[in-house]
């Protein structure tokens, strides 16, 4: 199983947050690829889907996904395989100037 960590900007949308300030939240999610793990995450917390991926299933422009400390290569192709104990970080990226 992968360890999925949601940064506080996303974890606030989980039911247990209920409008309270939150920190990072870590979950164990099964999956052999980034897409599988995200699908498992969305099965547990369907309301996160719209914040993380767009209508085509690609990771949104202002969301960053890291696997074992490295950013995923392509936000549209989520087939990157994961090791048995992978760590997947999902966070909102900052933009602007």
C-alpha cells in the first residue's frame, strides 16, 4: 500500500475537518500506479476528486503530486508505477509572481 499525504490545503476538505484548521493527513491506499492510488483516494473521499483532477482525469495545473520526493513526469498520464511502500504527496502548488 502507498502512503498518501494530503497537504493541509487539501485535507481541509475531508469530512473530519468540518471547517476546522487542519494539517497534513496521511492515508494508506492500495494501488500499483499513481492513477490507481488516486482512484482509491477518491473512492474514500469523493469530494477531493474535483480539487485534484480535472474532467479528463489529469492532475490540475495548480496541484502537485510527488512520488517518493520526485514530481510526477506528466500530469495527464498517471500510469507511473509505484513501489510497495511508495509515498505519494498531493498538494496545491503556488503560482503567480
